[in-house]
């Protein structure tokens, strides 16, 4: 395990130089909020646990800890990785790597004689830690310090409250989410009203049908689930199914759960969109647009004008704005007149948009030796003052909506990225199953073959799902007999020679 402790003025000066203008601004802005209950002169060490780390924590320090140490000179910070990534970096391939259990690894650094004070984790691990009572509830601390969360966007605060069953056990200063990008000109030329916030998937699919036109290389598709050509329909379908939280097999990985009316409805809806050429098949798009491959935007279906709507993350705004700003330098490219709407939703899951991620949720260990300092750190990261700084320097979006501004002063519906609640995180049980039984990845991925048979009109969705259910059950039985069983592309099982250890392979 690798730990890093900041000691002395020289180390702090070096880190200060690395943070550039953002940190210089932070010193002046945050000086007004550096007072704390833990502001005595006693030197303290605050230990922060992360899921991954081990050989270079520079980015994390610049993003989250340098300014805190500079405004809290009596606090030194140690970064403690739950999983030391050097096991991957220095492995020469001669020995298989047994994949660490993320939850158990995090719990290990939270217990024992020297537990971490703060944990920074994703929502899946956070949910399990809450369920096992390993985190402090933040509501009483927030109430005591009058820490207001009314400015936090629903995507963040509602998502975190859902994990805590109405209570807050963590705060997240930034988030990433997706929205529906659309080409205004295509809709205008078709005489069709563009998408609006709050639409269902069926409503968006109807719009997509109305604006689809042309044949072959000149085809303009109604929408795409991915911005880039070459994407696969089976995996892209997860953009549609994520909010439904459909399962491939039960939570013990003993029985398949795909031969159901709900799965059949999903496959029928999706396959018809592809077969009617409302949504492009990525591989076919590459063949149809091979002459555009040399263009800087040639592999981007939205920027190249091949689709009217596309699902993209907030970071995709950078790509669109940059391409438009450089339109005069790109041959045969016309700047796209665009905007965004909220992700479509399912009627049975109202207000849940999917594809929203809180990659860095800050929580306090129930066993934290320095609980007061830990709260000061969590509060600092989620303060209004720090949001102002991060809004200009973070690749993600800040959680406080007052500081979420359109890029480069552009005029677009930026609220679309944070109006919906995220899909609740899945249980860590699934992650553990895939780690302990690596062949489960093949059980999932072999569905791609059956969905292609539907797209090729060789099987109905019901027939394909029934066959996948049967094949998958056979594969699950093989895994039950030997958890280390792996599978070839056709689902034929084999056991690696070194079956006593995990192969670390995941299809």
C-alpha cells in the first residue's frame, strides 16, 4: 500500500506550483471559510481512503487536497488506496492476477488500528457501506453547521438521499451525466418540433421516425445511442434499459432471467428501430461513410450530420463547441446548430434519466479517529466557494447549480444535464459475483449473438430470448460446478489450467 504524507513547507510549495491559477484563486476565495472547529494548533493527520491508487496521487491532490492543506496548515493529508494499482502496473503477465474485491478492500482500510477518516468512492460501494453502518450520517452535522444543500442539483442530492433511504451519508462536489443532443436544422427542415425536456422514450422514438430520411450513404437517421460509428447495437441498448434495471440472471447467478415479457418488449422495440433504420447499426455506418474517415469529425455521427439526435455526456459539449469553433478549418463541415433536452424516461420510472455518475462521493468513516477534521474536509469540498473554483477547472459538472454555466457563454439548455435523478446503484453483490466467477461475463455477452439473429430477421425476439435463457442456464450450471469455468465465443466451457486462481479475464 502506498501512502503519501505532505511534510514541511517545501513539499507544500511544490504542490502549490502544480495547481496553477485555480489554486491561487482558491487561496483567496476560501480564506473566508477556513475557520473550523478543528482550527487549533495541534498538528493533525487526515487519512483519506480511495478505491484505487498507489503510484501517483498528483491529480487527486491538485483537485481536492492541496487547497485544503494550504487553508488548514495544521492538517497533513495521507492518501490511502483500498486497491493498490501497482499490482496491475508491474505484473509481467506470467502470473494471473486475482481481482480484488472492491468492497472488502475498502472495508479493510476503514477498520483496524489505523482506519481512514474519509472515504471517496462511487455510489455502488457507497450504498453497501451505508447498509453495513460503516459511515456517519451527515444530516446532524449539516444541521448544526447550517450547511445548506438547496442549491445542489437533483441528480446529486436526490441520488445520494436515495442511497441513504432519505438520509445523507455522503456529499459529491461534481458529477457527470448525459442528455439528448439534437440538430435543430434537421428538425426545422423536416417541419417537426424538436425534443423537449421530460419526454418518454416512445415519444422520442416517434420524433426519430418522423425526421429519418434518405437511403444508403445519404441516410439521415432519427437518433443514435452513441456518438461514434462502429458502436454495437447490443451494448448501445443499455442506454435504454439502464433505468429499468433489468437483470440477466438472478442475484445468486444460478438462473437466467431474460425469457420474460419485459425483456421481449425491450428487444422488440429496439430491434424494430434498427431494422427500420431509425437507429443506425454502427458497423453498417462505417461502410456507408468510409469516405469520411479522413475528416476530423467523420467518425462522429452527430457532427457529421448523420443523425438528428444522439445521447451524449456533458463532456460531449466540449467536442461540439470545439468543432463548431473550428468549422472553417474542417473540409466539408458545417457548424451544427444544436441544443439538448433531458434524457428520455420510462413511464414506470418517472424522473429517472440514467447515465448519471457520482464518481467521487465524500463520506466519513464511522470509526474515523479525526471525525471533526473529516467533516471540515467534506464540507470544504462541497462548499459554495469551492464550487465556484471547480466550475472553471473540473472536467465534470459541479453539484451546485448556481455555478453550472454553459461552456464559452453559449446558449443551450444546460439544465437538461441535471434535472433528472440518476439510476439507483446496483448492489456490490453483482461486482463480487463477476469477480469470483469470471465466466459470468460470457453469459452476458453471448446475448449479443442472439440479438444479432433478431436484427438479421432469423429469429423473433421471443425465440432468441428463450434460446439465450436455455444456453445461459447451461453456462450457469457449468459455473456452479466450477466457479473458474470460462467460455469460448460459442459458449463452450473450458477451465483454465491454473483453475485455482482467478484468470482476471473479463469478456
